[in-house]
């Protein structure tokens, strides 16, 4: 996902692309991995003094609902990142810095034979730990 694709997706769903919404997209386009709402608010406060948590959360959930952002939970808190749209893969996620590394193996290949009578609608597979930089810090 990139900013242009995200803006087009918002338009397709009937949403306006305000300055704040574009700034949120820019934040995630520069982010290397998952980021929290708190990090986004700190960033936005530089340009939008007094921006509310409600505004930020409403937009984060909107972006998640329309497929711009994907979420995970780290240390009891929701984290967000741009949705990966170019091909199917999974992630290793660093629990300290939120950086991700793509994993090319999909566990569904092995699981589908055990669930041959079930209709699988979706799945998510993530591995959590420390990246090399955080591991040595």
C-alpha cells in the first residue's frame, strides 16, 4: 500500500481526504513497521495542536475497516501499519521497535489438509520476538 492507493481506496468508499487524513497516511508511509496511536498523536500534535484521541482512533479504525491499515496487538496495545497488498505473506514483528520482516512460509499449506471439510475464510500468522538490533541493545 502507498499513499496514492490509500487515497483512492478512501474515495472509493466515499470518504474525503482531508489534510489530517493525508498526514496520517504520510506518517504510515514513512513508518518502518507497526506504530501505535500514541506515536501517531505525538507526530500529529506538531501540526495540529490539541488533536483528540477520538479523531486519531476514528481514523485509524476507518483505515483498518477499508483495508488501508492492518493491525496487531503487542504488549496489550493495538499497533498499525500500512496493509501489504502486493502478495500473500506473513510477518515477524519485533516486540520492542515494531519493525517487521516478511516470512515467505504460510502455515495454511500444512493446516488445510486437517481442515478439508471446513470453509476457511481468512487467516493471520505472526511471529513475535526481538529483531537483531533490539536483541543486541
